């Protein structure tokens, strides 16, 4: 599988985990220093994001 295929697989996994509310699956995709910047300007750590 090429790089594009791997990215597509990760993207699909991400949305499957979001729909299933699978926080452990989501966490497995995140780096240790994961930080989400929302379009509203809110900054969230992985723990804050997963609590939501």
C-alpha cells in the first residue's frame, strides 16, 4: 500500500472511532504532544478533546 492509501486508511479509522466514540482508538492515532486547534480559536489537549 502506498502513502496515499495509508493516509486514506488512517482517515477512515479516525472517523470510525469518532462515530463509535472509541476514545482508545482515537488516542492510538494521536501523538504524545497532540493538540487540537479548533476554528473558533479553542486549543485542546488530547485529554480535553477526548472528554468531549
